[in-house]
């Protein structure tokens, strides 16, 4: 500025001198130049002066700018040097700084943390605090950083990594930027930080425990070393009738008596806490508390649990147990109670009388297993194949929650029902109920019921029994057959109105089921019996009878008199002849049965006895004679049995014993029984049957007789060395089979009489017989409702085919 002022002064002097010189020129050359020329010269001189002044100013300004540039370069170099020193300082491995410039800018990271802290070196992973910090520390840090960036709230935190290292985090603001400084603490600072963390944990734990204890209903207290109260919960203040725990502490209100407190103070040690039930007054009434008091270095703490109700219940339980013991001791049922260790705690006199054990032994409280061993040694328990297994199973009740019931059949003939109930707290109660008489009565009762049921089911008369409510109690097959109703329509509990509806298609006149319904369901004091005859729409004529039974039950019986009515006249004419024939037949059957079969049985028995070595040795001829006697007697007995079977069929008293038959087992049985006969005839039996013929309902004994008769007949006519084949198959539910031999065959004339009794067309056979085999086969097949046929031709052998249906419901079958 000083130079510029000097330049301006010089310029002014120059302009003044020039102007003066111009005036002199003007004055001197007024004569030479005009005024216009003078003005032009003046303007040129002024322009030149201005240009000169501008150039001088520009030169001076350029120098000033160059000087300022040199100064700025010097300052920039100094700043860069300071930044390098700061970065070197920040780059320490014990700290890391995260800087945020605004809310959207990406953070800037400076420095690193030690690797042992578990902090990631990568910037993006570093901000994922949940991956390397403990969950509670990560959550707290994220909330503090969010408050720093959004609300400018600074923070100082001590956090813990997942590796257990402690870090100090400081959040600050500077120059519009937010930064968080992570510092790894060492030595004393780390220990101080850990202590702070532990202090916070202890404070939180103490707060949680105080809140928990303050919420329970039992009084809880804490005392200092001198025995003064320092903390109580709300239950304590309520127990001492204080308005708040603070008031109870200030006023020193005690829930326990002074004597109890002195006892606690004298007997409690850090190794042995006080624990006892004490009595005290609470809210003006006496109460019992279960008190626990624990002593520590700085004082003691205790809790009182109100057990007044438990004490009352304990007394009531003691009285109840005594009453129950007195009651059980007078019971006739043996009872024994064992505790959780399976030792005897109680038994009554009936238990002693049942097992006959000594009182000293029982008073010694033996174990349950020991008691069972004692009873087994005295032969008073059931004889088991595996005593150890039975004993373990019996004692398993102690590990069960369900009541177990078992039947013991004792060697002395008694039957006991053993009921064992496990106690929830351990132990069990054993009750022994003597069922000997009950089992005997039930057996006789069940046998009577079965006999009655079988008798009623096999009656030819229709029987139905109704209860006082009009519902059917039982009915037999004959009843359902006579009235053409199904078993479902007469199921147990069906009302008589429904049965009346089901029977109405057969007979619906007023003197029928409507009258039966009235008699059965009426409330008359006197229930007279009634008999009569009904003629159904189908032509059946039934004699009925209504008979009152005990327990207000009523029985209806129906007898089919159709054939009697229709043939009454013919029966009267032939009655005498049939009576005599029946007497002759009965006499024949009786005499053959008892007068002929009994001696034959004796002959066979004595013959078998002669064959035994105990009687003495027989010579060869005697043995041969005995064999002939035995063979002839067996043949004669077979003939007698065949005659009796035919006589029984003709007499109408043959009944088939239906049962479920395994056909494969039946064929195996027949094959075994025919072995001797096949060897005697030197014939081979070939049975062709499917692998599994299944089962069928038939009379096993009669079906076996059919097969044996056919095979015996075939073996009798088969040539020696030939094969008798039997083929069996199932045709739906029917069992079909055929027996084929390669013997001499039969002519058409012989086939016409082959099923006649005593038809001895045995020409060509190895043995001669009475001719009853095929007749018996036909009778038994017909009784089963099947069919039999014979194909034969002279010289081509014989084939007998049979088909026997499987019966679903067993029925009584007899010849007409």
C-alpha cells in the first residue's frame, strides 16, 4: 500500500508537470496551434497516464498473490505433517474409531483392536456387533449408537466380547460428526471394568431376588451382624401388621418371639443353618411356621413358611389313620400295608389268620420280598415254574401307578383275589379277598346256564322269554324258524312290539301277538298262564303256551303240530304198528349196545392183555390164534358199531357234533389211521389236495368215518401193488373229495343196489363184509346235507365222489 501511494504521488506530479508544460506550450504557441489541437494532446496524455498507472497496479498485485501462495503452501505442508502424526497415534492396535458424517454417509474406520478380543478386522463385519459381542452388550451398544447419531446423546459403556474380553466404548460428537471409540483395556483398567460388570450383575441379581422374595407369601427377612433388621418383604410387614416394609424395619417389629430369636442366635452357625417348626402369634392368632435361618459373615437371612394348615392336617391324618387301623383290624378281609421301602407297616387280624404267621415276625416289619419267601417256604403260595419271575412281577406294583389285580390259587384249594394299590408317596396296600366259595358258585351257575342254554337251543319247541318291560331275554333257533324271523330281529333287548311287527306277516290276528303283548306288559297282580293253538298263514299249526316266570318274566313256547294235525288220522291207524316196531327197534338197539358190544369189548381187552409180556409168553401158534381172535373181534365190533350208527340214524336220534375242522389236519389223521390197512392190502395211497384246504364246520368224527369207509372199501377191491388215489378240493364253501381204485369195477345192476344195506356185492374183494360201509357213508353225507355219487364200470375201477357243505350255524340234524 505504501508503494502504491508513492506511485500515485509520482503519477500526480508527472501529470501536473505535463499539464504545466502544456500550458506553457499553449501560451507559447498560441500563435501556432489552435484550441482543438491542444484538447487532443491533453486526452492522449491522460490515457497514457492511466495505462501506466494500471500496469504499475497489476505488477504490485501479482507480487502480493505470489507471496500469499507461498504462505499457504507452507501451512498445508505443516497440516499434512500433523495429520500423519495423528494417524500414527490413532493406528495403535488397542483402539479403533468409527466416524459417521451425517445419517446417510458411510462410516469411516480408524485403527484396529487386538485379535484376542475377537473383533473382526473387516469394516463391515465389525459393525455386526451381535456376531462378536455378547447379546446383552451388543443390544446395549446398538441402542447407544442410535441415540448418539439421532439425538446427540454421548455415552460411556463397558462391554464384553464373546471371548470374555472387556472393551471400553466412548460415543462423542465433534464438528458435526459422530464417532465411537473402542478401546481394549489392559491390566488395572480391564480389572476395573470387569469389576464394574460384576457389580452390575450382582446388583441385577440382588434386585431380581428381592423382587422375587417380595412377591412370595412367606415372610422373609435379612439381619446385620448385630441382629437388626435391614430388609424385609411385604409378607413380613403384613405378618407384623406394618403399613410397609420400611416401617417394620424402622420400628424393629419382629415376627418371631424373643425366645425363638435367642434360640436361633445361639444354635445357628454358617455350617449349620437353623431349621425348625416354631409357634408364634400372627395377626392376633396362634400359628405354626417352618423357619429357616442362614448365617453369613455380614449377618443372617431367614424365611418363615406358614404350616398351620399342615399341622392341623397332620393331626387329622393321625386320627384318621388310627380310626382306619381300628376299622381294618375288625374286617374279615385280610389287609397289609407296606411303606416306600417295601417294609410291612400295618396288618389286621384277618391277615394273621389267613397266613398263620407269628406275631414277632410281623412286628419286626419284614420286607415284602422276605414275606413272600417265608410264605413260599411254608408252601402257602401258588406253585410257579419260575419263582423269581413270578416274584419280580408281583413286586412290580411298587413301580406302577395302576392298581393290579391277580388270582392266587393256593395249594390248600383256596382261591384269593389279590388287589394291590400303589401309594403316590410310595408303598402299597395289599387286600386278599377269599373267592373260594364264590368261584365254586360261579362255576356251578355258569355250568347250569350253559346246560340250560344248550337244552333250550336244541329243543324242537320254539321258546322265547320276555322281561317285565316287554323286552326279549332269550330265544332259541326253533322259535326263529317257526316264525320266519332272523336272529337280528330277535336280538337281546328287542321290544315285543318290534317282534310283533316282524311276526305279523305270518299271523296278525287279535288272538296272536297282540294278546301276547298285552299279557306280557300288563300290570295285573295275577298273571295267569294260557294255552292255545294258532294256524299261521303258511299252513303251520302251532300249539302255544304263555307261562309266568319269577321276577315278572314270561315265557312263550310254540310247538309245531302241523304234521300231527295233518296225519292224525293216519297215525291213529298205524299207531299200534309203529309202537310195536319202535319197541322192537329200541329193544334191538339196547340189546346190541349192551348185550353184544360189552362182551366184544371184554374179548378185545383180554386178548390185548394176553399179548402183554406180564401174563406170560405165548408160543407161535397161541400168538397166531390170539391175533386171529383180536382181528375178528375188532371186525365184529366195527360191524356192531356200524349197525348201531344206522339204527341211531333210523331212530331219529343221531345228532351231529359240529365243530371247526382243519381239513389238512383231518387228512393227515386219516392217512395215519389207514397205514396198517394199506400195508395189509399192499396198496399205496396217493392223496392229492391243495396246500391249504382251510377250515369248515362239520362233525369231525362222522366226516372221518366217511373217509375211512371209502378208503377201506377202495383198498379192499384194489389189486396188490396198485394205487388208491384220493383227490380233495374246495368248491366255494363246500368240501369235495373223490376216492378212486383200479379194481374190478361194478356193473350197472350192482350200482343200483350199492347203497343198500347188507348188500354184499364183494366179488373180487380181498375181504367180505356185511355190506354196511357205503350205506353208512350215504347216511352220514345226507346228515351233513351233502351228496354222494359212484362212477364205475366192469374192469375199469370205481370212483366215489362226495360233496359236503360247510355249516355256518350248528343245528340238530336227524333222520326223519
